[in-house]
C-alpha cells in the first residue's frame, strides 16, 4: 500500500488535485481521509484543506 497527501488553501483546489491524481494513477483506492483546519491571524481566517489517499 501507498499514501498520497494533498494540502490546499481552497476546497475546490483540493478537489481538482485529488481528481487529477485519481485520473492519472488508475489504482485501487483503499480509503480517503479528509480534514479541515482553520487558523485565525488577526482579522484573517486561514483555511487548510487536506486529504490522504491510501491506495494500492
């Protein structure tokens, strides 16, 4: 088994990255783990959208 990690600041960018990986790899996906982290920096909110794909 292998893993691939993705980290984007916008959920649509994460979606595009994952779809591109899946279309190019043609592998058996075992699981996908998804996470969102939010950090406040002054008045600004910083989002981090990440995913881990476990595959063969």
